C-alpha cells in the first residue's frame, strides 16, 4: 500500500496519540529537536514562523531526539518545560523518538524515504526540517543549519 503522511501517528509530549490526519489541509514543518544543541536557539525562529503563519495554515511539529551527542537527555516534562520557559514554544511537541536506526519512528522512516539526505539516507543532526504541503506531500528537506527565517520564502509561496 502506498504510504502517505496522514496515515502516521505520534505521541504528544502529554502522552496522547495524535494522528497526522489532524493536520490535513495544513502546511506542516517537521523538525527533530534537542534542548542542549548549538542549534537549539532555532526554537525562537521556529516559534516566530509559527506565530506569523499559523492563522494562514502553517503548523510546526517538533520531535525531540537524543540520538545526536546526547543533546536531549531529559524526560517529557523537562523537554516541555525547557521549550516553554526558554523559547516560549507554543507549536505541538511530541514525545522523544529515534529518527535513525531500526527503532526510528515510522514517520521518520517515511520522510527519509521520500526526501533523501545528501549522502546517506539518515538524519544528520538535530533541527533537520521537512516541509509537507497542504495535500500531505513531502516537498523539501532542509539541513540542520538552515535557519527558520530562510524557510519563510517557501511558506509564503505555499500559503494563501
């Protein structure tokens, strides 16, 4: 069966199962996050994008991951508090997952298959971003170092 974005689900930081189908019709930016990474300040830019475009149909989904230099060692509660206190994150955050290896979350296996990386079909580092269009099609993969404001031009093109 042909896989598509809307058939996946993930656990929210609060432990609820969330279907990606809930985001049908939205422009979705998926990011693997970490709270102790040099790129962690990107939370600020991501939140700014979210605030500027959420009413036009953008949603950002954050997936904490501890697979890169142990930079997300905390539990759901500490992740949640860190995002909120340090960066005022209001976009949906999910439970900690693996993005690489055999225990990679099915959503990430799908994203990596649809939008391959430059060298290997893996996530290189924290804050790799995937843009999914309003029809659920994976459109573009952005490197960890791509700043959220650089993604704005794609968002503006895709939203009304």
